[in-house]
C-alpha cells in the first residue's frame, strides 16, 4: 500500500468530539480550563492579558514588502 497526500486537512479529534456525549456544562468547563491553561502559559513567556481599559497606541510594521 502506498500512502498518498490528499492535501485535505483533518484536525485531530479531542476527547469531547462529536458522538462522545457530554453535557453543555462539561464542554464549557473544558473550554474554561483550556483558556486558563493558555493564560498560564502566556504569562510564563511574558504575555499578560490586558485587564485595564486604557487607550493605547500600537504600531504595525509590514515586513513582507
């Protein structure tokens, strides 16, 4: 059997995939837990979530020209 690249993206299935069951509360708890884990990882690398509502000025640099 020869493997052939179809070019179609197929994402990995998570534990809460369709057909696995699970209530709406469980899926929201999973999403909340993932969000908290992502925030913890971001803070380890120095990317804190913005908590205040101050106006900021940012710059966007196009590096592809």
